């Protein structure tokens, strides 16, 4: 079966799981941050939020302590949305 979007980069499940584990580990001291983060991403995937909304909300949630994680998230969401 031919991929319809063959030109798109593929982000596999393992990459996603590694990213989620990274976020979870970074905020192990405050599990509510991780749960709120997951809710924000789910809202984006359901198209209840825009990419800009997610960027802003995750930035507030992470309070400037995880710019690398925010950059990685935005990359993944942009690739997904191409």
C-alpha cells in the first residue's frame, strides 16, 4: 500500500513515547504539570486549540524551564500538521 503523504517526515510511536518520558521525567516533582501538558496536546489533536495556543499554554505551564521540550513539541506538531 502506497503512503498518501510519502513526502511527510514520519514520527514513529517510539519517538513520541521517548518524548513523553522526557517530559514526565523533567516534571517528576510535579505530576500535575505532565497531566496538564497531555491535556493540552489532546486538545490540539482534537483541533480545540491552535498551534499558537499550545505554544503559549505549554510555555506558561513549563514556566521557562523547558524551552528544549517546547521546541521539540512544536516541531512534532508542525510535522504532524503538514
